[in-house]
C-alpha cells in the first residue's frame, strides 16, 4: 500500500469513525413531572422528576426519580412512547417506583433508543385515583 493510499484510508476512517465515537458518550435526560402534563390533565398537587442516563454503545438506560404530594400510593410507573408532548402512547419500559426516591435500569432496543434520542418518550406515575396517570413529564435531553 502506498503512502498516499494509507493517508486516504486514515482520512476515510476518521470521517466514518468520528461521529460514532462522539455518539458513544453517555447522554443525560430529564423529565419534570406534573399534573398539567397528563393527557388529560389531572387536578393532582403531585410533582416529581426523573433523571436518566443513556449509554448509546450498550443502549443501557439508567434512571433515578422522586415524587411527592400524590393522591395515594403509586400503583404503576412507566416510560411510554413513542409520543410527543400532549399525546398518549403505550408502555415502553415498566418502572418500580413504589417508594420515592426510586432507581432502575433497562436495555432499550434500537427503536426505543431512537425514540428516546428524538424526544418521543414520556414518564408517568399512576395512582388508584388516577389510573391512567397522575403526573407526567416528557423525557428530554438535559442542557
């Protein structure tokens, strides 16, 4: 292989590999949970937050969250999607959040990972008084 060919091969590798390497960094996402974000909105005084870290290399999503002032005990909590703010969607990832604070992790498939990165996932917390969801927030990339 000539020296000129080696340089072209190195340049080609740099152009192809650089975006992949940059994309391999963990990304932080956040959701602020409130009653007004539910669809339809609830009258709850509850609030909460979820912070999640996504590793695109392994597609591992890990999260921590908290909530307060709900109408009663949590009956379920989930990541839902794909959906924009103001839209409802099915459960993507069930979450154990019977106490606050809560933590967890899951490995996302390629479709769920793409929905997360595109801002098409929301998180909500369900109670007996609000079985379709009491508080909710869109999961967005943290600044």
